[in-house]
DNA sequence: GTAATTGCAAAAATTTTGCCTCATA
DNA sequence: TATGAGGCAAAATTTTTGCAATTAC
């Protein structure tokens, strides 16, 4: 049985303070403010456990590092190709759309959609430079 | 200017023989059958260059390693959560759907959609075991 | 000729793991 | 008190990079 440890609590707590989608070591940095002796390995282990338990989401957003999201609602993501920030997008594929590919023989359990483009800030900056 | 080297040619050629979506070292293994002295670094560099030139696609499909796809047509992917194989899916979001999130202030350039579920083979195996 | 590219090896970056100790249930 | 979890450090994995030699243009 999984136990409720101080470390696990703080990892979960800290993750929910992010409005961005942090990597494991971004979480680690912030957790250490409260638990200075925690190890990076523990943060990795706990993020993994919490994701398995469905308390958080593990994201794969682009070709970089793993990211974590405390927001469990049905939403997708958008990544800025310039500054790499990741924002939430309410737009979400209806479950009925998932049925469209049932024909492949797969049993579809869900999807991950990531839009990519340029974020408002980077667009503004681009205008200034021109 | 980018040059056409033997190594670059073979990497591209070999990639197109895969109907799966190989990782860099899967490509490396197969390229070495033709060019035994090629290095893994060269394969990585060429996959990167080819992706930049738009001759191949770099995929981010799940929380694992980078994968590469020679198929440039507009399609998405589906990953089996059991055996991790990745197949193509014809279903694709219309460009008009991308416009739905213009309101976020982002300039949307594209999207990546990955469905996940269980592939036909793993479903069959599951049935047998039960 | 010259600048891009290669092979090699070392380094960097990210994530996982072994082991012994500690603490939760 | 039994066992899951933590801390630490080492290892594993994946990817990038510096450099001298080579090669395409």
C-alpha cells in the first residue's frame, strides 16, 4: 500500500502551485524550499507514483523532458516554439471523435494533443525586432 | 549549405524502410548494415538535420525517446500502452479546428495528436490470458 | 580550397536504481 | 514491527559536443 509521507504531500502540494507545467527538477527546486534534505530521486519517484495513482498527469509535450500537471480536467496543451512555455487549451477532442478510429482495431483509451505555435509574448517581441 | 553525404543518404533511405517509427539507435543499427563505420553521433546529427530540412518528422509520442517518421503526409499516431508500438492514424484535425483556439493569442502553426490505447495484438493476447 | 561533415570519445543531461536507514501504518 | 519510502550516490540511458581528419562542392 502506498503511504502518505511528508515528501509525497509536499511534492503534490508544490506541483499545484505551478500554473506552468514543470519538469521534475523544477518541482525539486521548489520542494527543497520546504524540505531542504529531499533528494531528486525521491521527487522523481513521487511524481511517478502520483501519476500512477491518477493524482497528477505526466505530459509529453514536444521532444524535451517530462513534465507534470496537477490539473486533471479534460484539456490539451499548446507549446511556444520560441520560449517553450506550455499553456493549457480548453479545446478538447470529443470522445466521439476517438470512436472514429475504432476501425484500426485499437481499443482507444484516450489521447494527447499538443498544439504548437508562437505565444503572445513571443509574437509581440517579434514585432518589436522587425 | 547542407551537403549530400553518403551517411545522410543512407540514414534517410533506411528510415523510409521502416513502417514503424524508430528511435535513433534503431536507425543506427540498420544503417550500420550498410555503413559499418558510421557513428551514433552522426545518425543523431543527420536525423536532426533531415528533420530541420523537413525531409522527415521528429515525433514525441509518449514519455519515452525521440522517434522519427519518414511519412510527411498529414496524419497522427496511436501508441499501444502495452507493447509501445506506434501506428499511423489517418484521422487528422482539420485546420479549421486549429482556428478554434486563436483566441488564446497564440499563432498556431500545427499540432501533434497521439491517441493511446491497446493495439489489436495486445488485445488478442489479453483475451487468451483471461 | 574551404567549409560542412564525420568518427571517436568524452561529456552532458536526464532518469533510474541499489542499499541501507528511517518512519508510516 | 513489518514494509513502504527516503537519502545518497552510483549507474544507466539518451543525446550532445569538441576536435582533428576527411570529403563534398
